[in-house]
C-alpha cells in the first residue's frame, strides 16, 4: 500500500511541470485570442487612437504613425474585417493577414486593403504586441 502511494505521488510530481507548461500555453493562447478580438473590434469601429495602443511600445517609439496616416482613417469606415487563420512563426510570434473592406465617407467609394499583421508575445508583461504597425490603407492589394 505504501509503495503504491509512493508511486502515485511520484507520477503526480512528474506530471506537475507538464501541467504548468500546458497551463502557460493555454493562458498565452487565451491572451492572444482576446487581444486579436479587441484589436479587430477597435479597427472595425474606427477607433484608431485606441488601435495605436496595441502597437509594441518600442516599435511605436521608433516608428510612430504619421498625422496623415491617422487622418486617413478618419475618412473611411471599415465595412468588413476578414481574418485569415493565424500562422505560428515561433513560440512568441504569430502572423495574420486581414482583408479590410473600406468605405470612403467623402467620395462614397469602396475599396479593399490587406493588413499583414505580426504579433509578438512579451513574456515579462504577458502581453501580445502588434509589431507590424497599423494597416496601410493608402495601398490597394
């Protein structure tokens, strides 16, 4: 009986690190899912100032969006945000391509743009950051 109890305890101790690792992976995936959902909603609703907060602070400091780029977003409404499946590049990086259908409120014209997003996970803050910047809606693809 004592030997069986010791064996069960040994198995549980061995499985504990695997369980913690799985919990960390699940948590990281949940954070990613929530981040992507919030970012998509922000872009859909045209809240570009809010969307800037998803950009990695280091990237934002080096390459802040120009006033012209921010003003372009005020001229359009996003009528569709079509996400492709995520592509995992590494344990801390995923990529996603999004087709944006835009409607210009001034000219009443519709067009599309493609956003190639790169998201990286920061282990220290447990946060996913957009490192590719805001979508370039001036180009057509």
